[in-house]
């Protein structure tokens, strides 16, 4: 059995709160109605735009 983490786990658990705040900040900037909890009502395009823009901003920083 492999000891690797699944792809949806935070590499640095202490950073989870900051990443969540960042995600909501980006969603707000993009006009994506992200809520705390279940977001199954959002399209793949909406979710992808949040994740993609997060990566873009992190690379720029």
C-alpha cells in the first residue's frame, strides 16, 4: 500500500485556513457565488475559473 497523500489534501495543514480565505477572495473577485459547504450548484467552468485564477495569482506572487 502506498504512503502518498491524495491530491485533495493540503500539503501544509497549517495553510488550510489561508487557502480557504484566498479561495473565497478569488471567487468574489470573479463573481462566482461560492459558499461554505456544498457547492454542487456551480458549474465546472465556475469552479475551474476559481482554481485557475488562484494558481495564476500564486505564480504571479
